[in-house]
């Protein structure tokens, strides 16, 4: 039974990936608005009802890949090292991602990534739907902050600012590449922008958000000799 369930889930995942890949190919070839859901379903050889079981909207066919990053900010803050603030942890991570030319930072000039971002930032309905994924990022990050005893309103306001900065930095990096600069050429300016943006947040948020505590020390082990020399408990 367990094996059957695993096979079923694997098949669903393959179908989902096939639908997303087919849709992306059509969108890049013809433009997002020129491709219908029926076109994608026909190209993938599935029915429209089947497609909608996997993706609730046409926009989600393209944006669903953002779901893999929805918990990223929350995870970074939750797992930050002792002594690091949430702002500092997200700043460090963004700088490392810039150095790796991670597409999520906007600083990736791979042709496929550039084509995807051009489609994303050039289509109004995709921009509107992207807000659905951003809202979930904020919700997850706010929950992590609340778990550290940050008041709910403060946690949500902080999460909104932190998520917005990450997204706007990515958009600005994309603008640089779209204007013809390479990722290597744009990297110094991208780092400077990240330092400034997270620095602006740190001036306010570091006063309201907790520093990660140091892990509690492990209890010292009791040696066998110490146990042997301990006095017996008094008898009752």
C-alpha cells in the first residue's frame, strides 16, 4: 500500500512538472497573454480539468516555482546563528546568494533566467498574482518571529519590510541586467544596494527584534567513579 502511494505521488509530481515546463515553453514562445489554458492542456495532452487540479490559475503555471522559496526567509531567521539578528541573517544570506548568482536575487544572466524574468516583470497579471506568494512569505516569517515572543503586529510589520526588501532588490538587479549589464558587472552595485537596504532596516528593526540566543550548554556527564563514591541514600 505504501509503495502504491509513493508511485502515485511520483506520477503526480511528474505530471505537475510536465505541465509547468510545457506552459513555460509556450509562454516564452508566444507571450503569456497569447497562450490560453486550453493551449497548455492540449500541448501537454491532458484535459483542462486535469490541469486545474494541479494549478488553480494560468498564472500559477509559471509562478508555482516560487512556492519552493516561500519559507526561505522564515527558515533563515529560524536557523540563524547565536548572536545574529533577523535582519543580519537575511542580509548575510542575500549577499551569499548574490555571490552565487542565485536567480532569486535577480542577479543571474543565464539566458533562460533572463527570459523568465522578462516574462514575469513584463506581464501585469503575473505581477498581481505574485502577491499571493509574497503574502505567504510574510505569514511564515511573521510566525517565526512570533515564536520568539515578538508581538504579533511587530512581527508582521517586520516581516513585511524584510520580504519587500528582498523582492525589490531582486527587481532592481533584474533592471540592471535588462539594461544590458552582465551579472559580474552589476555585482558591486547589487552588493552596495543590499548593504544600504538592510542597513536601513537594521536601524529600526534591530531595536524591536530579538537576537538569537546562544544554545544552552549540555549538562556535564557524570563519571562512573563519581557515581561510585556518592553516599548511599538513607534508608527509610
